[in-house]
């Protein structure tokens, strides 16, 4: 599961105690999880070039070791439609302490889920899945299972959610691709098992789940204290 690139990312992230989102998404992609097309842009021209390549609208996110909670710092801008908007956003992000450029990525949609993991001191890796997005703390609709997960565990986790109709297709909406969701959870479980000795937690929120794919829209990897 682990390779030299993953090891290198984790090693250079130790000084922060967490993994910057572009590098967290690289780790997830290496582990077989679906991520948006993205560019860690260190110049505004790189961000604009990416936006032209994938097509507007795009999302932009602040990258800084001091910006663990980007949303609370107005460090996430969705639905950018023009070069001018992207330039303005890049300029604002550049003023933030220890700014490391911008994460520019394609916009994705779907049902907002949360997938996460915590290394419990007694039970080891525990996997969480639930209805995600900004309302996750309000609805508290989550299910926990000990890792490693089996396919039957994933099916049971979905069954136990109060928000299961959102996954199955509510009021005529297309159902989520269960095979894609199962693949994501199984790959995530394998990754968490492999990183057990190096991490405290991983949060993927939201995961955008649709009839076509399940994509990690935001990711946070917290490392164990050294």
C-alpha cells in the first residue's frame, strides 16, 4: 500500500502535524481513491491554465500550514467562473501567512457523505461513514465499524444510516453508485490500516457521491505527535 512518494509526503508533513490538502489528495489517489482533477498552483498563471484545461467553474482553496480549517478562514471559494475571479482569489490567498499557493480543482456534485477514520488507543483503526457536508454535526447520522472493512460491512453501514434514502435515490434522484462507494470505503480501509502507526485521524468531508462516481472533495490527514 505505502510507497516512496507517500512516505516522502508524510515525512515532510511532520513539522506541521498534518498533511496539506494537495498532498493528502495525492496520498488518497495513490491508494486508489477517486479525487477531483486538481492543480497545486504556485502561480496565478498555473491556476488559470488549469481552469482553462478543465473548464470553468472551478473551486479554489487556500494552501498554508497555518490554515487547517480553511472554511473558517474564508479559504474556500466555489464556483469560480472567470479568470478575473480566479486572479482576485489567488491574490487574497497570497496575503495569508505562509501561503503555499492555491489548490484549484474541478467542481463535483452529488450526495455529500463523510468518510473518516480514527486510531483508537484500545481498538485500533475505526472507520466512520455518514451523511456529510456542513450539516454533519447537526444531523449526526454516522456509523462506525472497526477496520479492516469487508464488503458486507459496507453494506451494513449503508443500511444503518437514517439518510440511506439519499444514497438509494430520494424522490426520483439517481441512486449513488454503490460499487464506487464500496470501492472507496474498502480502499480507504486498506490505507488506514497501512498508516495506522503514523496517523491520528483522516477526515474526508465531503465525499461527493453520485450515480457516476464517488469523489473526495476535501481531505484532512492528522499525524501522530512525534
